[in-house]
C-alpha cells in the first residue's frame, strides 16, 4: 500500500486535524484535538516519505533542505485548506510536518478575549507581544487581531511572516503581506523597509534574533503599533527573554526602551476542552506606571504579582484564567494543574474547591 498526499490532506481537512506528521518508521499520523492518531496502514519507508515530500515541495525548497537540513513554507491544498509546511531531514531521511491553517478567522470573542483587548488595538503606537509555546495558537490570535483592525479601523497594515499563513483581503485597511525568503531577505530588513512604506501597524511573525528585536522595538518607539510573537510563556519571562538577547553593555538602555514601548503582553496556551476540541487559556499584562518601573529597574520577578492585582486594568494571570475555565466546566482539574505557572498553588486551590463541593 502506498500513501497519496492528496488523500492524506483530504483526511486532515475532513477530520479537522491540526497537524499531519510524516516520518519514516511510522504510519502518517494526525494530531486531533491535541492527541496523536496514526492512520491505519503500513509504516512509511524512506522512499515513501521522500515521494510525499516531493509531491508538495519545489525543487528550490528541496535544495534548501539538502543544504541546510530543513525548510518552511506555506502551501494551499486546492481551495480546501492552507498549510504551514516544515520539511526536515532526520537520520538522513526526509520527513515533513504540515499544520492546517483554519480558513475562517476567529473573532476576538470566539477566542475568549475580554473587550478591553479591542482597546489595546486602538493604540497609535507601542509594542504588543503575543507569546506562548509552539502550537499554542499565537498565529491564529494575531490573525484575528489583524482582521479586527482591518474591519474596524482604517490605515496600512504590513505583515512580515515566515511563511504567510492567513491571507487578508483589503477591507477598511490596506494590508501588505511580505514573506521572508520570498519578498524580503529577513525580518529585520523587512521592518526597516516597512518604516519607509507609510505603515500604521507592523506585524512581525516572530522575533527570533537580536537584530529583529532591535528593529521591532525601534519601530514601536518611532510612532507605530507593532505586533510580534515570541516562544515564551508569561509576561515576566517574555520581558526577560528580550533583555537576554542584548549584550550586558546595552541592557540598561533596552530596559528603558521596553518600559515605555510595551503596550501589553498576551501569553496563551491551548487546553483540551471537556467534550472535545481545545480552548485557549491566556494571561494578559497591560503596561502601567508601576510595571514600567519594574521593567526599568530590573525587577521583572514582581510583574506576576502586579498582574494578579491588576484586574482594574484588564489584567489576568494564566492561573486565574485556568481556574475560570475549570469553574465553567470547560477544562478538567488535571489540565488546569498541568498548564499552571505555579503548580503547587494551583493544586492547593483545586483541593480547596473540591473540599467545598463535598461540603455542599
């Protein structure tokens, strides 16, 4: 039995899987609601994975895999779906992971964000960071924010992505989407170029190196609203991650820049939903005078307590939101514990809640 890529992609779309994994020694495997589900059939041989990779990968991209060990690109499956593709070499053999990009953009309400997030999107300048581990829905959240602005504000939005995932039509805004490696050589070059292209909003797909971080912070300081993603969890860790990218001789300067330029940090994780599917849990930090002082004075370890007491500003900690989801029967207790920033404290709170239920 041989597998056809079209058949596998059709299966992904029809089952609503988020990912398709193709590796030697395993049958094609779907990630469905967070669980890995192998397709019925024989394990893949090296010739099988190579044929499946070649079915969707250009010669130019294949050369990139051979020279650097991998490549990433966007791929449209007819008019049925779009995928983010990561081709790789493992133990000398081809493999590939395809992530399905939802065709329908979620509203901010669908994601579960409070209305105050819309107020953040009205800011004329500053840096809004969307963070979380791989597969936590950062790209979906970012696309939903862009779509909201596109439908409700006018202006020029420039996105810099690797690869482009969601396509945005021009609505109230002009939306210019640039792909790294296709339209521009790097994130940093694209940000610097964007400043000459009359932008109101710049969206940076990922701040993955010092040069990109510097360019994004500079753009936010010079009067633009900048969105960017980072692979971190929690506001304090996000600020620390940015600071750690800079040499010690410039850390004081970047602390001062960040303290004034950050608008908010939205950190999220995806949780298995009771009854099937997944639901986002998030932490929202909004920059205030006191948080700006903590960033400037290198006291980021105190940001968590500011978030816990910052409800009046629309702030919520990840653990508070996890408890809220648990109280609404959207996630199980073990999920809240597994995803918590402070597992010991979460275990205690869950035990207290269980004890109260037993007393009723």
